[in-house]
């Protein structure tokens, strides 16, 4: 699946998982989140707050790669 996720327009204090779910992502497994992170510049994604926040910011701007 190529392209970008649609812009997330929900609550600003949401989690990355909730944001992805809100834009229609069905696979919310850890493995899939790791793959999304890799595609968006986090090859060693560990699930830290700062990483999740950065990925959520990309989701809010429509810049998160699928």
C-alpha cells in the first residue's frame, strides 16, 4: 500500500494508535506500526513518546507515509 494517510483532524491529545484508527487504518499491530515508522524515517523505532509524537504530527499534516 503506497501513498500517505489522510490528515488526522481529531483531538490533539490522542495517541498514535487512536489517530491511525481514526483515519481508517485496520492493522494496529506493533509489527505494522514498526513498518510505518521505518517508512517515515525511524529505522530503529522503539515506541517512545517522542517518536510517537513525531509520527502523529506527520499524520496531522497528511505527511505520514503508508
